[in-house]
C-alpha cells in the first residue's frame, strides 16, 4: 500500500473568549475604520433582531428566525464581498444583508408576509432568501458559471447551515464548483443545530470543512465568533475567487443563541448550561473587549451607538408598519412577465373581491 | 452576435433535427443562450438533439455537466437570474424528478417572490413518452405534474415545424418553460422547415384539421394516432376537427371552447395516465365553458392508471388508433 | 391536403371577405387561374392559384371573413400519413424520394369554430330564437361571458318586427363605419368656412382640378396641413409631396383613391389620373395601394347638394377640404349688389396637429388660388 494523497483541514482563531489575542493578529486588525464599521453592523443586527422578535410576539410580524450568534460571520461576509459580487443567502443572514444594502424595512416586509420584502432596491442582483434547505447552493454555482462564461471578474458567496450540508444540493454544488473551477465561496455557518438536531447527528465526518476535499476544494475552519479569523478567511477566499483560482469552503463555527424561529422552543432539546457556555463565546462582546483594550472604544461610545441603532430600527419599523398591503391582484401580476390570457378571468375574480372590484 | 451570421435555408427535417436547428438558430441569435446537460456537448446528446452545438459555439456555451439532475436544474436557475438564457436538457423525463424541488420551488417562483427583480428565462428540455422499447423509467408522460405548478409553461411540440417554432418561442420567453419532446415521433415525420428564426406563439392551440362532427383534442406523440383516426373516421363520413393543444399550461381554453361550440362533441386523447391528467382539466374546462354546446359527454382516451408496463406490453398501454375511433363512434351515436 | 393560406393582399390588411368562388371542390386548376374574389378593406381582389392541382376543400362561403394567414382552400395531395406505430423509434425514411411536406395548421381556433362560439345560448334560448325567427348571429349577448339571454332574443325580435331584418355591414361600408368611429375617437376637429367668388372663371373650367391645384398651392403656403400626425407618440411628419385623397361616393360606400404628387403634374395629366381612378373604383378593381398614402383629402360633394360641411379627418392626415354646390348669389361686387357664382368651401383640421392660424391661412391661400380666372 502506498499513500496517494494527503489531506488536511486547518482551523483559525485569533481572539480568545475574552477578546484577548494570544498571538499575532492578521493585517485586517490594522484597519480600524473597517473594524469599527463591523462592530456597528453587529450591534445594529442584534438590535434589529430583538425588535423583530418583539414584533412577532405582539402580532406585528410573522414567524421570524433569530440571527443571534451569527452577527460576526454575516458581517465578515458583507465586508469581504465587493459590491459587484453576488450574495446567495439562506435565511439567517441578516447581518450580511444589511451590508449588501438590503433595508431593515425590506427584511421586516419579507418576514411580515409581503413579497416586496425580496424586491431589494440596493442589491438587485443578490438572490433572495432561500427557504428550501441547501437549494441555493445550486443557484450559486449557476451564478458563478454565468460570470465565468462572460469573463467577468466577479465572485459569489453562498451561505448554508450545518444541517444543509447533509443535502445533495450542497455536495452536488461544491462538486461542480471544483469540476468547473468556479469563482464561488461557500460559507457553512455551523451553529450546531438544525432545529433540534445537533451537529453530531448530521454527519459522522469530524468536520464539515473536510467535505470540500471530496470536491477537490480547500476547506477551512474558522472560529465564527472571531471577527478577525472570519474576515481574514473571507478576504482570502474571495481573493482566490477573483483571481481565477477557484472555489473555497469555509466552515464558520458558532452557536445559534436563539430558537430556530419564533415558532420554536429550544429548551425542549438543549440545556441551559450549553447555552450559557455558548454565550461566554459571544463574538460581539469579544470584539467590543478588543476595541476597549486597544483604545478604540468607551462606555460613552457604546451608549451612543446603542441609541443610534435603536433609532434606526425604530424608523424602519415605523415605515414597515405604515406600508399598506399590496392589492391582492399582485399575486398574479408577477407570475409571468405578461399574464397569459388563460389567467385573466382569475385575476378579475380576485379584483372583484377587493374594494368593490376597482382594480 | 448578429442575426445575419446564420443563413436562412429550408431543410427536410425530423422533429429532433428541428429541435437541433432551433438550438443552433437561438444560439447564433443571442449570445446569452447557453446549453447544458448530461452528454450534450461532445456526444451531442443521447438523441443527438444538441449535435454540432459545441463545435459551433464552444465549450463555454455548451456544457457537459456532472451526472446530477437537481444540480442541472439549480445551476440553470442561477444562470438565468444573471440574464443568461439557459436551455438545460434532462436526458429523459424519468430523471427530471431529482430536479423537481428546483423547478417547483425556485424556477416557477423567482419572478413572483422577488416582485420582478429577478426572473428565470430558461427552458428545461426533456424527451418523454413511451413506444420506443426503452428500459423502465424511460417511457412516462408526466406533463400533468408540471401543468399543476403556477409559474411554469408546459409546451409539447408534435411536428418538426412546431418543434422549431415553439422551441424558439420558449427560449425567447422571459419565463421558465418545460419543453417536453415526444421521442416516439422524434424521427417519425419529416417536414420541410425553413430555418428563418420565426417563432410560433405559445399559449395557443393549433387546429390541425377542420371538422364539424367532433373535436379531437390531443398533444405530443398521440397527435399521430389522432390524425390517423380522423382519416379513418372521414371514410365513415365523420368529420373530425383535430386540435393540438401544444401549450398544455396555461391552457388555451378559448380555442377548445370555440371548436366544441361548433361540433358539440369532444374526445380527449393523451398518453399519460388518466387520473389527474391534463385531459381532466380540458374536460372540466369544456364542462364549465361549453356545457350548453355539448351533445354528448366528453370522453377521454388515455393511458391507464398504472405503472407504465415494460416494453413487451407497452402498446396495450398507449392509446391506439382503434381506441380513438371507438371513442368517437361512442359520442357520435348520441 | 395542402392548404393555401390567404396572403396579405395589401399593406398589412388583416382580413378579407369572400365575395365569390370561381372554382369548386374537385375542379382542376392551373397556376395563376383565378380562384376567388375577395373584398379587402377597400377593393375587390382576385386571388390566383399558386399551383396547378385539384381543389380538395374550400374553407369559407361567400360572406365569410378570412384573416390573413389562415387557410383559404386546400389542394389535394400527399398527407402526413406515417402508418401505425409498433414500438421502435420510427424513422420517416427520408431517402424514399417522396419529398417532405410543409406543416399545415391554423394558429388557435378555425374561423368556423370562432363563428360557432360567438352565438352562445342555452337550449331554451335557441328554441325561443327559432320560434321567433331571430338569427342568433345577429345578437350580441348581454349575459355573462357574452351569453345570449331570452331578453336579448325578445329585444331583437321586437326590433325586427318594427324595423325589419338588420343587415350586417360588409366590405367598404363596414370599413367606413370602423374608420369614421376611429377618427371621431381620436381627432380634435375644427371647421372653418369661406365663399369663393368664381364669377371670372371661363366656361367649362374643370372644377375638381382647380380645387386639387388650389390645395397644392395652399400646401406650399402652409405646409403644416400637409402632414402626418401620430397622436400616440405626439409626433408629426411634414411632407414635401402632396397626395390628395379624392372621396368617391358609390352604392357600396365611400372610396378614397389617391391622386399622387399633384404639385408636379400638369392639369391634363391629373385629370387623366383621376379618370383612371374613378374607373377603377366604378368597376371595383382598384388595388389597395392606390388608396393608401394620402396626405390631405378633398371631398367634393358640390356635384350633389349641400353648401358647407364638417367632413371627417382621416388620421394620420390632419386636414380635409369640402367643396359645396356652386350657386348664383347676390353679393357686393365693385360696390354694387351683383349676381356672382359662388363656390362654398369648408376646411376641417385636427387641432392637435395644427393651429387655427395655420388653418385660416391655408383656406385663405386656397381662396386666392381659386379667385383667379385660370
């Protein structure tokens, strides 16, 4: 027997649980403006998240999936991507969406039962939130293939959870990304839970990153609560993609600090101790500590940031609540570019039920 | 690429050759048209529908994919959101089901769920239907599955000319089209077709033969048996109007209702099994819209509600000319 | 069978009505033999055979309207018979030397089916209509989806009782009705009137030619009225050449053949041209293209009765001149009341395309041109 190939999977972490760097930081840590912008986005995301849950609890929003615990990796994605790149999200990517240009009002509209919540004005090429698990991976390679066919220097970032990597869509897509050498970065946000199913039951593989190896791609693990580790991984993978060097899989390890959605009760399947331990690794607190330790932050600054974020969210909520629902005929108006004659009678029927048929 | 590059010529072609001709024309006309699927590039497709495309347009636009139908569907959707016009081939309709989630949950919904921000101008081609002595999983007709899905068009050509004109229309259409090719008649008929780039309209039936006594409504390969039945019936003095539905969803009810208003009788012929088939929708539409014109119950001649038998018995499953003649005699008697 | 489809007989004419078949099923015809006379928007056209062969089927009866591109008749010939299917991917056997046929089909419903669909009624209503002697095809249904109701039948019956049977408009009269309604819906018409003293004209002066030439003069003075106007895009095209449409009244309805480029032709030439057009109209053999492309119209109703009118502007044109009946009138002439010959003129113009001042100057220029003895 002889060894044909040897594979390895790296893992990166720069900050400990308290935000102290045991070793040298990557160059990204020197860009204070970018780091402060990242911190602001994380705080805004978390402020929005708690407000969205409150809206759901008071009957003003539909079922909503909390992004608690994903703020760091989402922010790194949003910062790593160029404006001309295309983001292919799953459904817990609020932090990344905000940096891409999706408005808070649009996010509320989407979860508040209004299709206009995906008609994003500021990032018209990003794909909409994908609910069917892992299906978005196939779209990501399609978008990347389109870029390659047209010789464009652009890349795709595709998000997926740890549960999603059990689906064929993920495996088929990383396989194609390897075979066709596509400019795409898969970010697996391993938050340890697929609703109630723990990571250990998803796969017997020691890591998710190693699935990349089967597709001929590099797979890296990063501490998903460590801003410097995640943003460095994203910058590196996107450089590779833009440089024509192909695809990367990043496994960002974090923890889902909230319920799966507002319709879920995580206390049914996980212990309070588990959750407490996870909170001790919270990435936002970690980055705040680091900013403090390096003289970039103060309690006053924190207070005014919190107030600003709260105000931004309140304004978005007001706008969302003030928006009237679309006329119900909209359910047919966007089905095809032009409504086929066969469907016209159904449209008239819908219109007749609405405000005396005046549509 | 300009339109002028491909010359206009008239050729005698079979249905599968007309598909090939339309693909060549569409790719020459529009650089956004790309073709992908299993064995479609170097091999030219297992039925040769894509032969010559790789040589004419290169690997970049004519792509052999890994063997994963779900991936083919999803990749085409991703490409389409970026303004490409992918034409993806499923090698047989029996293998399209792996791509169902992508087709139903994404291709059909992209325009609606983004309120027109993104859309899917793509075509999913698949040979379908029985009668070629193929192994199992290669002979089914499940167009009704797709006809049931809002946001999809389901188009079935039944002659070389309609294959050419309808495929061009499908590719140029800004929304997803499931284009099902009746492989039993892939090479059964040769017609003179002008490669002029002219599309035929979607969402409309085609009246193949005018008649007064009964309307025969069909699509796909069954158009052949239905025309033969109409010939036989003509010898008996029964004048049949023959309608090729062509776009089975959305259904051109108006043409069907007009014809039934004239004849007062309808016989629906399709190869797919009966239960929940497109024929049921046709029959219901006639009941709702032409009840007053009917002189006899609407009758269906279809495949049976069972698994498509392996090929030794497939001719007992497929509607035969005699079955159609019998059904017409039954409604004419009333 | 091989269908012969109705070709486009004019510039994009959408339909034609069958007037008379010159052949019947079973006849053998030669290439170019006249098959049928059809009436298009403004003329009767004879359609020749594209091939030699035997007639297998006629797709309509006199009075039926056939749309361009739909089958008109069929020749006998090889069908697409492919035999039975026994299981293998059947080949058409291209090498058999038979030559491939072109596909034949109608997009959507056949004309005969559309006609059938137009008369939707319950069996009870049909029976009632038959009893009252009312044709369902004469009724536009007021029920849901155009369904003909008992009320509709009763109304039509009492209508028929009072007024007799209604006759559906066909051909030129039908086109006139459509075009006039269209014009009325679009154009913003303003009319002005003036009398022209033609007492100095020589005996035997060709009135129509004088009018045509006066229009030509006026168009040179005020080109804004020799113009095509596009109300949808709010654009206009001032034209160099003047093509005058001459309204011709016939028992079948209004014809407007076009006298071309009148400012560059002699009066004699124009008169001959007009005679040719009138002859073509009288025998109903005028080709559609001879009635297209007018830039302004003259309606000379003075040969009949009437002084002034507000004739209807036909878009894209923007003006129409009406000439009334010439009469002797007592008018001031050189300071005394004198009997003079007076030609009453009307000018209607589309106020979307031209101003009142332009129209007034145009009429003035016409009056001036007509005042001269020759």
